[in-house]
C-alpha cells in the first residue's frame, strides 16, 4: 500500500511562498509508470490540478499556475515538494499530493489526506 502525507505550514502570509512536502512510503518516487502530483481544492470549488513531477524528474504545470509554481523532489528521502510563490487569499485551499498513473490520464490511485493552507495576514 502506497501512502502519501503532506506537511508544511497551515498559514502563509500574502505575497510569500507556500511550501509543502509530500512524504511517500510503500513505493519509490523513481519507479517507472507513475507521476507525483499536487492538486488543490479551494473552499466551495472543485479540484484543481497544479502540476506533476514524473518518475524521471520531469515537471509539468497547470498553465494558470505555471509562472508561480515549482515542484521538486528529493529521491534520497522519497519526497517531493511544492512551492507556490506570491500567494494571495485566493490560494487558500486544501492541498493534496497524489500518485498519478502514467498510462491513464486523470487517474490518481493514491492520495494524501490533504492539508489546509490559509493565506491570511
């Protein structure tokens, strides 16, 4: 069983950088056929895909967030991280990390529990 868990501050000030880390157990983030994604859900809205880092370290981002988003990984710790720059209150959301099945678009077979991040001064 693959498990993912988000960690990071729950409160971020406007204009600062939101940083979250996803710790993966039960599977390696370098294993072929999977990607490692960040997805968020603002209050009252649907899920929004933010980006992904693949098993070989390639990154892809949502066009609407690309200019502010960076996903990286630490293979020695089996972790991947999200940075979202210049946050505003509209970035308040529950943030999830999830494993993407490479061969099936929009298929996420494992999810973290989600972590609430509030942008507030």
